[in-house]
């Protein structure tokens, strides 16, 4: 636990107060209610302000952890036979600004995502402000029937992102929110321009891996085929071993690979 707290880059209370004062000044609020989220987030300290703003506070330690994650992910990409396509951020503000801009681009495509508000600096901290979705559940918190109903929409959403020449880079059940019966995509990471074709195959592999434990391999592949061709699924298959070694994915890689081979031959 102490190691986890160290690498997560806990924000000291005086810095939280500085961020809160800056938020109050920017949004002309004499009083604010700040609620911290009990989230297993290694890359920021998330909090909700007045139940209408979702705020991420990013430290230099968070930036360092992101760089370490990026190195590990690129090694995984090499193991899948492609160049690494994940890119690191140099500063906390750069991390905040990237997520703001990525969220804005996704929304411009017509994909649901929290409304981006702004990114700014407070000292050496990066601060990201987004719309807060007050009533949501992650995809992984739904029952199997609800996930099965939404699965084709997830791949349709991913297809829209990919057809626009973009990639998400970190698709997991925790990064797909369901609010008012609609999917919202969050937490896109940074991938290189040159590596986006491989990154899109990796996205597809990640989506397959996220859904398999929730609805099973057969249902997952059927949903994927509503938006992706068999050739695209075959391209994604080579990334499954890489996705399988990530601690934030837990799926039956052999079962999913077998189902892909059965449906694409």
C-alpha cells in the first residue's frame, strides 16, 4: 500500500487548497464542495466540485508514472511485432491539455464524452476540468445482458474514432461509462501519428479483451463483426498476448483467440 501511494503521486493538502482557490476564482464561486473519488487511478487525483465539475489534479510523479507505463506498453508493442506507438508527456500540464484536446476531438466526431472545460497550471501541477456525469456506471459494472446489448454500440463508437484517423490507446471497461443508457468514452492516451494504424488494431484487441469476461468470446466477436471486417480482427489478434499481460485486463486469451480463428477462417 505504501508503494502504491508513493508511485501514485499523492497531492499534498496545501496544493489541493491552492487548486481549490484557483477553481473558485475561475468559476466565481464563493463556496465550493469538493469530493474526492475513491478511484484506482495512478495518473491523477480525481475529484468532483459542486457535483457539476470533474477535476483531475496531475503531479510530476503522475507524469513519471505515465512515462514508465509508456515504456512498458511500447515494449509490449515490440513483442507484438510492431514499433512502439505510445508517447509520453513531459509535464503535468501537457498531460492535462492532451486529455482535454482528445476529449474535444472525440466529441466533434459525435461520440459521447464528458464536455471538456479547460486545462491549466497551478504551480507545477496540471489541472484538467471536465463535465461531471453524476449518474453513471462503468461498462464492467453492468450485468451481462446490458453489456451484450451495448456491445455493438461500443464497436460502432470505436469505428467512428478510427475512421477519423484517431486511436484511443487505452480502451478498458473502466474507460467506457454508461449514463442515461448511452456510452461515453474517457481517458484516451497519446499515440504517435506514424503508429496509429497499429494503435487502432491494438484498440480493437483491447475492446475484445474488455468485453470477453463480461459476455463471453462468441458474443464479443459477433459484436465486433458488426463494425469491423475479419481482416481487421485478424490484425487485432496479434495484440491479444500483449493485452493479456496488462494487469488491468483479465480475460481468457485462449478462448478469445480460438473464437477469432473460428470466425475469421
